[in-house]
């Protein structure tokens, strides 16, 4: 195939991929807007639009970045770790705490909603991509200290998402209930420690896998879309402040009462300053015209020229 024809075909494929990814982002945004009409729209539809578009986005985007085998390994590690620790906690209380799911999230398998497990995949992949962007190592294989630092950053980005939404889904929407309540608006601190452990485990395993696997180069637009998707999740959380029909106060299973306005304001603060902060740093890093390693090489070259 002539080079020009191949370039045209690659451009066409990139445009198609970009359009499909943008469509999934749009579907997710529709799901977040529908939260404002929760009294008129089936709850399960809202949950589906929260979960399936990010999961499909992860599979499609990851298929281009890591090829089919790579994204399937990521999905297996992510879903396997999430399902294992969620199921373990439902039975023993470790690592998240003691809780149970209601019927809000649809069908369950061994007490665990199927859609909840899939939620790990979408947000787990987006958090991983933001961590890559923040470190400025989009296509480099993780080596040295980065093989641990990358999973730690990705885990923190994903826990930020849970920090914003868990009190809302648990104590306002009642998708799950904490049996003994908790100090963070009815959610126990053990939940966030459990999230840190669960996400770190599968991120670390994937980083170890990537040590000997090449990463495919992607156009800049395909790097920006995951950042926009994560930012859309933060903006969707902020919209909850206008959600209709919320009670003035709720009482968690421990009997402690919380003002709904306090829960929603905390959700906004975390979404703006923590999730938004991660998204902003990643976006700025992606706008840099040169990778850090290239900057170093350029600096060394310039130094050599000056010496000559």
C-alpha cells in the first residue's frame, strides 16, 4: 500500500475512533443530566448511562493504546480485583466495611450488582490515563520508581471519584447502605482505605505487565478525551446540588443525622478541587508540546553545542 494511502486510512480510522469515543462521552453526559429528572426517569436507566459508556470507552480507547490483549488484561485485573474485594467485604467487612446493596443498581450476582463491578472498569481506566498524563509518560514503559508511583497516582485519582460520590449514592440515593454508618457523612473511613487497596492492587499488577509491552502512539485528541471524560464526571457530581426531591436531612443506619445540603456541598468541593485538580494538571501536561524526556535530550544537545 502506498504511504499516502496508508496515511489516509490511518486518519480515517482515527476520526472514526474519535467520533465513537466522543459519542460515548456524550451518552455519559446525558446520563448525568438525567439525574436532575430522577423523579421522571427510570433510575436503572440513569445507572446504566453512568456505567456502560465509561466501560465501553475504556475498551475502545484501551484497545488502540494497548491493543486487544493489553486492554483485556487490564479489564480482567480491574474487574477481578474489584469483584474479589467487594465480595469479600460483603461477607467479612474487609476491606471496605460492613454494607449491603439495595436493588437500585439492578441485577446482582452473589449479592454484588453487575453494574457496580463494571463501574470499576470505566473509571479505573480513565484514572489510569490521567495518571499517565500527569507523569508525562504516555507511551513509555513503566520502569524504576515509576512502576510504583504510577499505580499510586492512578489509585488516588480513582479514590477522589469515590470520595465525591459515595455519601450521595449511599445515604441520599440508597444504592447501598453502610450498616454502622460512618464519620464521613455516613460512610466509614475504611471504605476509602479499601478503595485505595483495591485499585492499587490491579494498577500495580498492570504496571508490572507493561514493563515488557510496547504502547501504541495515539493522536493528541485521543489523549484529551479521557481527561474530558473524567472532568465530565466531576461536573456531573456538581449538578447533584440541583437534584430535585432530596430530603432536608437523612439518618444513617447508626442513627446519626446528616444535613443533605452538607453532603452535597462536600461533594461539590471534592469534585472541583480534587477531581478538577487532577483533570487540570493532566490537561496542562497534555498541552505540553514536548515530552519531558525529549526536553532533557534537547537540553543535553544544546549543552554539547555550546561546549563546542
